[in-house]
């Protein structure tokens, strides 16, 4: 089965789609990362869907992680959507000062 002629044909076929299957098979870590990124997109889409459907009937004031620090926001208790900024009085009350 594995004569020289057959192997040569195989390698030609492999080269034709070298950027596809072969590279992915060789780099399991990259494939895992791509799978996780795909999962992340799916999860983010699900969260967006839940937040879009939510009536935000119960608002609470919470500290929310932003890019550089924590900020205080009105947040829906059910879905976690940011609904707006509290007034300075509300912030004072929240911080207990
Ligand atoms: Zn909500």
C-alpha cells in the first residue's frame, strides 16, 4: 500500500490543503483557543439575548468593574445590565458616607 508512488501522491494532496487541516491538527492549543473564543461569542450572544428580553424590573446600585477601576451604576438585579448612573446622593448613600 505505501509504495513510493502512493506517498508522493499523498504529499501532493496534503500540500493542496496545507493551510487547512494539517496546520490545525499540528496546533491543538490554537484549536482549543479558537473553540473557546467561539464559545465565548456564543455565551456573549446568549447574555445579550437575555438582557434584551429582560424587563429590568428590579434595579439595584452596584459596583461594576470597568476598564480601569470600579464604577457605581444602576444595574438590573436579574440580568446584570447597566441601566444608568446613580446621582451623587445615591452614590454617597451606597458608600455609606
Ligand atoms: Zn434586566
